[in-house]
């Protein structure tokens, strides 16, 4: 317990034998740790760490990630229109609530306003905004192939194919927060950075994605993805900066 930083603030292990289903119970995520209470006698705290909560180390988790993505149930695609809009450019309105380290890496969604109605942007005129809406899971009835090169333990990589909807299902199952930023416009499409953050499990997946320009009109478009999984929050900014530097040197094949 000491190695895993699991502590009793109130009570002892033996007190757990006295727990009944009628005792008031609560569990709270406070910053980067959980606090569990059985009132009035027991309080336990432990880190919000995926290896502790999932019962597997990073090498095992990375090896099983593809299977976990494929096993995610189909999500309910319910899209709620935000209320906090501001005018982003001449015709596009934006709603943003959070950003990750850099203001350009955010959870923004983009809309056109027609009279009093806000309609999601998904057109060939605004490819960057359309891509942001896509990765936020806001665009219905679209699917693409994702060719994934995923890093695993030991400086190695594995390759596999997913559908974009399978990825969105996985993110929805874990309640992940998505942050999106465009790195650059290239001949083969948009190069974007995506962070999928699980606050409950204390990790981030970092994706570098090439999104072909034809994705709005071509349902058979293919995305090329480099996936660095299970990154602690304090390491994401450094890895993001390294990825950005590499992108400027290398054109993906």
C-alpha cells in the first residue's frame, strides 16, 4: 500500500470488515487523487493512476490498447448545442471551454449561424474547423480508416487499422476529454495533434494525425496516425514539443 501511495486518513484496514450497504458512501476525484469515504469511520486516499486502477503496468496496457478500443461499445451520438459562443471570423462562431497547456490546443467546436440557429461546420471551405468538429465526435454518419503506428514498451512500435468510429467509441466509454490543434497544412492534408485525456484514470493519449483534405467529401478517406499512449499529464507538453520539432523535419510516408 505504501508503494502504491494508498493511505487510510481515517480508520484501518480491519475497519473495512464493518462496512455495510447502509453506511453513507462517497468517492471524489480531487486534483490527482481519489478520496473514498464510508461515513463516519473510514477515509481512504489513493492516486488517480491508470496502472493502479486497471491493475496493469504500462507495457501490458499498451499491448492491450488495440483490443480495448475494439471492445468499446457503440456510443450514443447525442450532440448538445453549446450556449457560450463568440464570433471567430467573418462567418464562423466558436465555443471553447478548455485548452491544454497551449491555447491553440483546445476543445473548440465551430458553427455557422443561420438566423437564430447554430449549425456545425463540416465543409470543404473550412477544413481545419471541420476536422476539429470531427475529432470532438460531433459529426454524425461519417467513418474513416485509421492506419495506426503505436509506440509500445521498449522503444518499439506496432501497427494496426481501426475505424474512426471505433476510436470515438473508446473515447466516449472512458469519458475522455479531447483537445485538438492543427500543426500545419501539407500537400497530403492537415497535420493535427490530438490529446485524449482521461482525468479519472490519470493518463493522456497523444495522437499525431494526417487528415487528407478530401475527408469531408470522401467517406473512404484514410487517416495516418502516430499514437503515443498512457502519458502522464506532466510529460505531455515535452512530448508534444518533440513531436512538433520532428514534424518539421520529416514528411510521413
